[in-house]
């Protein structure tokens, strides 16, 4: 199966601390790749290496090669002398990211989508309206918010805010999606809703999802990557393990 992500020998330092150690991994084009591992094992840093977000921290140094399929086969996104990489703004638009804590903008539900469509994608007003509706429908939020699009987005529930952030990433027509613990702060019902949504989206986009929950990792993962101390410790393919085995592997990974 062809890969959406291929990482070779990735090292990330924050100041003197090395946070990722020679990480090598691939994520398939089809289905969800789940990243699991203890707090501090480097999962978020690994996700941020895929849209070069680590570079926003001035004391961060990155080496190694990250290749992504953003629509024309694997291409390197790692800047190096003599290598032409995509402009950063384009890369970040194509690699959609949803953070663990929903980061809705302090504006209305509608503006949360219209603003990036205007500023990032440069769409005219009429198209923004259509895209906004489409994006809200794709995350199952349209019926819940269509009569209160003017309401501040902060008044939505946690699960609704998480879906709004996902809608915002989708509206920009990404080539892949990164989700950092998308259900960490949600109840069982909202978690099930988001999981269904992720499984549906996985038929359209490669998804990389961080999860702390072994059962969820098994439910979602086509491939499951267990990290420990900034290293890839184990890789499982769908069907190889159940929740208990993953919990044991996570405990062993320490
Ligand atoms: N911007 C930063 N500056 C300095 N150190 C950082 C920065 N971001 C992460 N780190 C350090 O890198 C290590 C890995 O952090 P990271 O956030 O990637 O872990 P994680 O696996 O996502 O953890 P969690 O499950 O708690 O979210 C930690 O020791 C953390 O303190
Ligand atoms: Mg994290």
C-alpha cells in the first residue's frame, strides 16, 4: 500500500533537550494511523513535524527527512540546501491539524469558518457561505448550529467546538489531517460521534490521530504506532492486537 507519510531519521531538539530520536515511520494512504504513548513521549512533536509547526518555537532544531503525499506522490517537506520545498503557508493549508484543546476563534460560529476561507484561501463571500455550510454538514454540525450561526463559538459544547475545528480544517481542502487527542475532553457519547466521523473521513483523507485510549486505538487504527521517550517503540497493523494487548504494550513502553 502506498504511503501518505514517510519519515526517516527524524530528530527534534528543543534547546538542549532531544525530544525525538531518529524516528522512522510510515503512515498508509488508507485509514487511520494512531499514535499512542505516555505523556511526554513526543506524539504532539511528531505531528507538528508534519506541518513544520515545531519551527514556530525559536529554540527548536529539526533534522531528518519528512516526506508527505500532498496530491502528487511523496515529496520532501524538509528544507535543505538545494532542495525546493513547498511554501510554508501552502504546506500548513494542505496538512490540516486539530489540536487537543479546541481552539475556536473568539468570533461567531460562522466567522470561525469564513475567516480562514477569506484570509487563507482567499475565497469570495458567496463561495465562503457555500463552503461553510458544506464543512459544517460534513462534521454533522449543520443541523445543530444552522439557526445560531451568529452565536460566539465559545458557547458551543466541547464536542461541538471540536467538530467546528475539524470543519475549519476540512473547509481548507487539506490533503491529510492530523488530530491530537480529538476526544480527550469528551464524554462517551461525543467520543463515539467523533470516532464515527473520523472513520468516515478516513475514506477520503489519510488521518494521523493521537490517542491515549487503547480501546480507541484498536477501534480506529489501521496502523498503531507506540512511542516511548521520543522513539518509535512498536508498530501494529489492524487485527494484530486487541485493547488489552495495546494497554500492555503501552505499559511496557513505560
Ligand atoms: N515548545 C516546546 N518547547 C520546549 N519543550 C517542548 C516543547 N514542546 C514539547 N516539548 C517537550 O518535548 C517533550 C515531548 O512533548 P510532546 O508534547 O511532544 O509529548 P506528547 O507525547 O504529546 O505528550 P502528551 O501526551 O502529554 O500530550 C516533552 O518533554 C515536552 O516538555
Ligand atoms: Mg501531546
